[in-house]
C-alpha cells in the first residue's frame, strides 16, 4: 500500500522541517514547496531517516501559473496540505509600503488559496483529505509593528473557516482546519 502524501508549502528549517519529519514518522511521503531549495537536502535526509521519500519543488506561491504547474503532477495524490508559508514583516505601520503589505498577504493568504485550489477537487473526488493552515498569535490578536503580518494571518483564518464550511460537508472530507500555533 502506498504511503499517504503530504504537501508542505513554505517548507524551510524550523516548523516546516519539523512538520515534514513528524508526518514521515507517521507514515507519509512528503512534497516540500518553497521559493528555493536551500534546506531541501537536510529535510530530505530527515524524511528519509523516518522511512519516507521527499520531493522538493521550487515555486513562487504568489504566482498562480507557477503553483498550478508545480502541483499538476501531484495534486491528485496529495492527502494532506499544510500551508506554512508566510512572510514575517515587523515594521511600523507608517513605514510599511503598500508593496510590502501586499506581498505579506500574497504569500500567506493568496498562496494558501492557490495551493488549496490545486488539491481540493481531488480530495473531494476521493471524499477524503485534510488541509491545515498554520497560524500565529497574530491571527487572533494584532500587535504594534505587525500590521501586515497580523492582517494576513487574520485573513488566513477567515479563508480556513470559509473553506471548512464550503468544502468539508459537501465533499465528506476530513475537516479543513486552521491551526493557530
């Protein structure tokens, strides 16, 4: 029997690498998606150490065509999507440019939307699948100098809640959830 397949967006050292290792220990193969392959060797070794295989995809999550092309060969096989991509901008609101503000949102929220669109139809057809968006305290409570990051995490929570209500009941999928770690 084939191992289930996990997709981690925004994979890097830290939480993304730990998610990959934990799911490999639990019997999953892992696809990691990020803009670069800077830490892919270490993540591959960790996943393989726990019996899984690792595939790294370099992709800009803010570009719809890039996400669609990267995930097209794998979308039908993905059992779990964990959207972990974010851009932490700690900067006073008055000093934050519109370009910076939008970029933080595009990575966190638009990237989640594009990734979810690539896997939800397949999960619905199989009537199973799980989507998790990693969160942060900023998604519940904004703080000084976190206006861009907090607003993106608030939006991500709203997207997760909307997807859960729209997709899970109709498709009989595992609940789509939002983690606020």
